[in-house]
C-alpha cells in the first residue's frame, strides 16, 4: 500500500458507506489529524481551517458541516473501519 498524502484537499462531505472508499484511503492522515485535534481539545474553527482548509469565518456553515462529516467518518474509522485496512482495503 502506498502512503496516503499528508494534506489532501477535502470535499465538503466525507463518505458514509460501511466500507472503505478511495476517498478514505486518500484521507487517512486527515482523519488522524481530526481525532488528535479533538482529543487535544482544539477549537473547531482552528481544526476546520488547519485540517480541512475551510475558513470558518467566511464560510461558517460549510466549515461546520464539513468538519462534522469528516469527524464522523474519522470516528467510524476508529471504531470499525480500521478492520478494512487490516484486510487490505477489500
């Protein structure tokens, strides 16, 4: 498996299916950064700006929605999606 990009562009919505997608493969580092930021108590606006590259001051609804979507996906990866990684993205 190739290493995922360190800072890929993010869509407004993360996938919601119960299997890994190519988007997930590309955004593994993004998901880890989100989980770390929330574990550290980082302000959501800083997370949206630094991790998702969405300015929460000029686009607050988009930033909050994208952040919630990606954080939900990161939590899914943490709870059960990682199993797909162990099987080689099948």
